[in-house]
């Protein structure tokens, strides 16, 4: 997932820069005032719109895209089946230190609860609450980037309006209008780039990852409880594969 995200950013910005620098008068595309209005305005409006908690969730959700290995539901089923086989020959506490648990903290927490002797209902309740908590945090983070993506074009247009007002006051001859208008439209370009290549895609990536991770946690909860009752690995696989439909 992080590879595709990085590749997308590089490809998107690379194509834009290629087009910009293949044209004459690239200075019209590089304007720090326009950049400041668009980026600064978008960030300011987002800070006003959301609480510090929501902004913190957005930051955590963003970095989670690039952190660690992304597992998919089929991988989770395979891990649970493997652990169920190991559980026949070792204790639950040894499963906690399995190679898989270091990459999947939610799995490790569940196995610790099993090793501590907690009953199945308590385990399900605790893990389910954590599942909803993590999912809610990511949904909040996704919403922050989605709303920021709607603010960016607005501030782009605002910068354009400011530029046009200044242009009408400063332009003395009709020949100067096209160049001045081109400079004024740069903020609209920045707003569109921020919305379509940064905020909206990040929002979608967080949403996609959250949906996958939530499904993974549902599989893990059921798998952990099946391991606790020493269910047959084959039956565990058959039951968990139902989550892939």
C-alpha cells in the first residue's frame, strides 16, 4: 500500500512538473504568495473546522499508511490457521511471542488476553471495543483530509480573485492583461493540485486501509476465540474464509 501511494505521488507531481517545465515562462507557475494563500488558508480553515483530537487522528492515520506491512484478510486467515496448529504443541504464552504477533499488535493483544485466562465473552467485548475505537479514529482522520480537499479549491479561487483585483488596479494597457491574468490563476491551479493529488487521494487511501484493517480485526477476533477453545485448524479455516466473501 505504501509503495503504491509513494509511486502515485511521484507520478502525479512528476507529470505536472514535466508539463510546467516544458513550457516557456515557468516563472508564472511558481508563485510563493499564491502557494501561501492556498496552502496556508486550507490548513487554517481545517484547524478551525476540526478539534485538536480530530487533527491528531488525521496525522496518525496519515503516517499509518506508510508504517508497517499491510496485511489483507486472506493473510489473516492463514496466520490464524498457522497459530492454531502451533497451539496444539505449545502454550498460549508462547503464541504471544510468535513471529506473527510483532507485526500485528491487535493479534498479540488478543493472545495475551487468552494467555491471561480471560473468558471468551470478555475477550470478545474488549477486542470489539478496541476495533470500533481504532476504526472510528481512522474515519475521523479520513474526514479531515476529505474536508481539507474541499477547502483547497476555495482558497485557490480566493487567491485568484485577490490577484484579479490587484491586476485590474495595476494593469495600464490591454496588452498586459493576459500575462497578469495568468499569474492570478496560479492559485486556482495550486488549489486543484492540492485537492485532486494530495487531500482527496489521502482521504481515499485512509478509508481503504481502514476498511481492510477492520475486516482483519473481525477475522482475528473470531480466530483468537476459536484458538482458545482448541478448534480444529481445518474448521477454523473454513469458518474464517466466510469473512472473505
